[in-house]
C-alpha cells in the first residue's frame, strides 16, 4: 500500500464520492455524497471558488 500524497486520492473512494462540475469554469471535483442532500450547504469550486448547489450541476 502506497500513500505518498496527502489529501484526496482521486479514484480511491469511488463509492463514497460524488463528482460535480462547476457551472462557472467546468472544473470537476469530488465532494461528499451528503452534498446532494436537500439541506446540504453549497459546494465550493476549488478552482474559481464559486459556490453553487450540488443539485444544480446534475
Ligand atoms: Zn469553478
């Protein structure tokens, strides 16, 4: 088992991650599935820092 990079390992948590596309810059980034809940807080794009509802991008 290798673990050389801190933070998010893309692809490792396939079953527990939802990918969202930022409506502003089209950057895809992983978020918790909880972000899809009705009362979830807005997702924040790591590229342009735009906040948007996770439901908007689906
Ligand atoms: Zn963005």
